[in-house]
């Protein structure tokens, strides 16, 4: 079982402080010790003409200052060093919970701040790695659960399609064929990454069912840059586009009166593949749009709690796509929404340009 860590906030920005160098402090202490010894020796071997009382007072003063500096050195240098050493031993034992106090006037307080920064960075990396592995394990479990006898579904759908062809109902046969392809794409393939062309074909199958449902009220279009026709051979996570097209229909086109359009655009920008799924639906209000983009930025579904239940539930698919992209490729990539209320919505997906499946080369 993973040990729970306490939630601690740390800005990483420390105020500028004037630190006393511990080496100079040690040199001052040695100077006082030497001075005290010199005064004592001089008092012992002094000429008889000199009074002894001032020398004794001077020796006591030197000794007092020496003890004062020694005590200060112990509290300001020795004990913080021991705490830093103990913290390093705790890290070797796998304990990343304890931060060092940054109070003090020596340079060790600055070292404590740098130590805390490194410790929190390591803790964040470990947590991200743990969460990534946990999500992958859950995905694998869900995939295994969904693969329970999928051929029964295929065979059933094929039987429906065959009967529809016998009865002369080609639309029903086409829908059954598209539905079988969707099942096969979602369940039967093991690869996490697929080509853009494969993902687009899955979207076409999905959209054909929606056209049947809404009596051809909606249309799907794809725009590709002619000079970059090879973009369709780039790789992206499976089921990236279809949930976004589903959102476009559910939130943009379905509430709209009259026909609607979903358009998918591909373009390249340096080493990145940018895919845009846009619709000419009702759009998103500014406050709701900001709330969704904030949730996408931090991958936090709780930020959608202020949304209507139906809307927030469907938006979870959008967050799921964004989170899978960031887990697979890093936080520099993901999903962002742009929308004008009453005009339409654009969903922009930023991915790395990958032309060879890394799953086959790992």
C-alpha cells in the first residue's frame, strides 16, 4: 500500500536574507579561543609591574565571548547540519514527507530551502509516475473487462445486418456494419496508439449512426493541408477524436434548430500535430468556457461541479481525452476549447508529430 503524503504548499520563492558564513563564524570562535589563551598565558608570565586584575577581567571577557560564539555555532550550524543529515537518511529510507525549516541566518537556511525545492520536485515526480501507472492499470482492467466474449456482439450484429439485407433494408444493414466496426475498434485492438486515418475512419462510422439517428440533419467534413497529406499517417491515442465529435453533437448541434456541421482540420506546426474539431452549434458561455479550460489545464473534474449535471457528466469525456494525451506525451500537450456563444465551438488538440509507432520500437 502506498504511504499517504501530507499535502503541503510551497511556493519555491524565498525572501532574500543576509546569511552569516559558518566558516567565518568558526574562525571568529577560534580567534576568541586563541585570544583567551594568550591573555591567560600573559597573565601568568606577566611582568611584576603590571596589575593582575585587568588581565583577569580581559581573560574572563574573552572566555565569555568564546562560549557565546560556541553556543551560537552549535544552534546555527551544528544542529541544522544534523537535521539536514537526518533528512537525507529519511530520503534513503523512502520517506519524502518531512521538509526542513528555513529559519536561520547562516547559509544553511538557504541550503534548507534548496533541499525543500528538490524534495518537493522529487515527490511530485513520484506522485505523477504512480498516478500514471495507476491509470494505465485501470485502463488495462477496463479493457479486459470489456473484452468478455466480444465475438458474441460481433456475431449478433452481423446476424442483424444479414437479416436486414435479406429483408431489403439497406440503411439498417449499413448501420449494423458501422456499429460492428465501432465495437471492433474500441474492444478488439490492443494498441494504444493508432494512425490519424484509423481514428478518422472510426469517426466516420460513429457519425453515420448519428446521421441515421438525426435523419441526416448533421454533416461531417474534413480539411487537410494538401502539402501535408501524410499527416493522416501520424499516430495519436485511440479514441481521441470520437469523444470530441460526440461532444460537438451533444452540446453544440443537438440543441440547435436546423442543420449543423462538424469539421475536422489537420495541420502541422513545427514538431506538433494540431487537430481542430469545430462545430457551428450554439457555442459555450464565457464563464462555462473558462471553467472547462481551467479543468483541462489542471486535469481536475471537480472544477466542473458548477455545471449542470448532464453537461458536466458529458464533459468528463473531454477531460478523459485530455488526461490520456498528457499521460502519454507530457503536460505540454492536450486539449483546449475556444468558443463564441451563439456562433460555435472549436476544440483544439495539440499532439507531438509521431510518424512511427513507439509501441513497436520500445
